C-alpha cells in the first residue's frame, strides 16, 4: 500500500491581510485543505528523532545556568532543531546564525513593544541621526568622569563587587547623563528602566510590572520633554524634542519606547563577563596588564567566548525553505550566538578564552570586511553590522564601536587606578542568567586591590 500523501494546496484561496507587524497573513476562506498549518510542515520522519536531547532540556535550570553544553549538542547533531515545546526552531552554527540574522528579506526581528502587545503606544526613534549623535556625544563625554567617580567609591570601600559596583552601575549612569536627568531622579529611573526591560518577554507578573513602570516613565519624561523643547540642550531628550517628524512632534511615549528598544545588556554584561574571565584566567590578565592595547582584544574575545546576549528571536516573514526544512510564515527562530560563537568550524579551540586570538578576524558575519571594527563574533544585542565607514564623517560611529570604546576606556581607567585588582580569596564567581532568556553574565564578582 502506498504511503505517499496527496499534494497539499499552498494556501488555496486564502486572502492576504496585513498583520500588526506589516507582514502579510492569510485568512482561511475555504475548507481545511485550503489552509496550510504548522502540522503540515513539521511531521518528522522516524530517522529524524532527537535521541541526544529532549526539548524539556531547553527550559531546564541547567540550561539557564550554563547553556553551552546543550547548545553544543544541538550544533553538532541538530543544527536546525525543531523545539516542539517552544513551538520554535534553534539555529546554532555560525554560518547559519549569521545567514538568518542578516537576512532582512526573509526574516524580521520584532520590537519589544510588540511583545508587550502595545504597538501604537509610541515610536522608536533610535535611528534618527540627532538622537544617535546625542547618544554618542554623551557616552564619549561622560565615560571618563563617571568611571573615575566609580573608582573613587571603590577605593573608599577598600573592596567591592565589581559586577554590581562597576559593570551594572556604569551603563545606567551613562544613560541617565545622556538623558540629562536630574541627579535626584537617577535611582528611580534605574529601577523603572530595569522593570520595563524585564517585562516584555513571557512572565505575566513581570509584564504587568513593566507596563506600570512604562506609565511612570511617561510621567517622569513628559515635563522634561516640554522644557527641552523650549530650552534645548545636547542631551537625547532635547534631540528627540527637536525632531521634525512627518506624523507629528515627539511625545513622552516616544522617548520611553526609544529607551525600551535600546540595548542595555551588551555593555553591562560584556564588562562583567570580561572582568570575570580576566580575573579567572591569570595568564590572559597578565597580557592586558602588560599591554593596555590588548584591553580592546579582551573585550572582543569576551563577546565571542561569553556573549551576554545568548540568542535573538527572529520570525519568518513568509514561508521559507532553509536547512532542509520548510519554515512557515511567522515561524519563530532562535539565533543562538552562544552556539555560533563557539563553532569549531569557525574558531580554533573555541571554548578557550584567548586574548589576541588570531582567528578573531576583522570581518562582517557574512564574510565581508566589517567597517565598524567588530570581529567575527556574533553580538546580537547590538543589531546588524553597520554599512557605514568605521569613522564616518557625516554621522556618529556605530553602536558596536561606541559600546566597544566605552567598555575599553572604562576598563583601562579602572586598571590604571587599581593595578593590583584581584579576586577576593575564596570567591568562586560564575556566569548565569537570572531566568530563561535573560542576560547571561556574572552577577557577583568580589574583588580586592
């Protein structure tokens, strides 16, 4: 008896409509045979079973603590893994991850506002040149003074938690200064910002808390925006207030949504992870202390070896055939930087932290020279690589370059002021996420000097 299935009609007489993301969706208008479902694509043959891994492992406490062993299993055995529990796909090889991440024709990254189900509550204005310029100018101007103030506080204590007192504090103070917030509002702003950033993913209680935090931020920003519109400065709020937008002047909601969509994890996580790796690898630490030019390479190697943003969610814009599978419209794909950055097809001894490694070449993920200077490690939190020159004349440096320069400058100031920096005796720091999908970093790094 033949087991051949009859052909499936592709969407039959279904009519396209616009989804809330602008991507065409299809509404069933006929019988079941007219509507192609997930199940049609995803029937697995017997020989496609996954005896080396179970989907439940992708949500296990062990995976939250250390995802690298499981991602290695996926990369070497199931490079396009169908996660039935999560209704998604995992991509873990370097060339595969970068092909999905840079393919805007077939895949999209959806906004945090989309995950909040609050589209239309504000505009993301990060890409406007005045806003980019204000961001670059503020970080360049304040990284030195803020780091020196942090170092002074560390010296006064005589010992510190470098993850909390340096890596977590620096990015938030720089952002508050970039917005030119009143000093008395710093602490409240940081609390609200973190609640907003933690609420967009999947935890219902945190989502509600995040929405309330956004509402409070609206009220905090609204009088500042009104004042800066009449008395502009060089800060980001003034830059947003002065924009000539086709659909009306900027609002407080626009400012908050712009902050929501910003990457806050890469600088924080990379600083904490870099110092964790240096302090737990004395030979690599000695390279940096003997030649401060290598701080730049230590930062770049950190993004490859222990990226704080483990993966990014991408969605298929339409039906796409990739990796021997037919990915349906709207299909969720996890692009795992943590798997790609330790791909032995790309890097020699990928699990080793090596400052100045030779195969960390200056090139863009798809093989072209990368103008903004980030080597061949995937840093998904910073978005797609810049297409502009490394030192553009008519626009700010890329976000890659600003983040790198900020981390390197701050780290060199710290090391110059505290040359005997070392782990506190008996300390056993680790890298981990607070919960599934969040930043993977060092949360406690006690040091003495």
